[in-house]
């Protein structure tokens, strides 16, 4: 159950970040937006939320381990998104297209990390407040 909740949380955050990025990118390239785009975004979000939930559903004992896992995770996401981006026609599978997809993945990665951090900090603050109130009794 914890994994499903984690997956759905990442799926929601990734979908939101990807849609925001697509909206910004599409301002100048609106002719590239197709009727298939919403389903493609949902598919890409699901495909990237799965490894994200698998990796970040564990506890990291050290900062070094977290950084190594984050780099591996980012590489996996780049491979997934380059493959899907090429299949969906989002990028040209050339070095410059691959470079830009990796930049887009980094932007979404940072946004999802920030959203997740804010949510988890809020939950942790609530728990700490409840513990402090309980200790006072």
C-alpha cells in the first residue's frame, strides 16, 4: 500500500511538472501540440513514476548513497524519456534533441524534488508538532 501511495504521489507531481513544461515549450511551437499529447504525457508520467517510486520508496542512510541513487535514477529517466520522446515525436533523436530532452528531464526532476520536499517537510512539521504536544501532557 505504501508503494502505491508513493507511486501515485510521484505520478501526480510528474504529470503536473511535465504539463507545465509542455505549456511553456508550446508557447512558441503550438503547432506541435496534438490530440494525443495528454495521453502521451500520462503515459510518460506513469513510465517515469514507476522507477521513481521504486528508488525513493527506500531510506537513504548516507548523503553519498542518496547522490549515487539520484544520478542512477536521473540516467534511467533520461533513457525512458529519450525513448518515449522519440516514439511520440517530441524530440528528434539527434545529439541536440537528446541533449534538450536531458535538460527537460532535469527541469522536471528539480520541480518534482521541490514539490516532494515541501510536502514531506509539511508532514514532518505536523508530526513534530503533534509529538511536542504529546510530550507536554
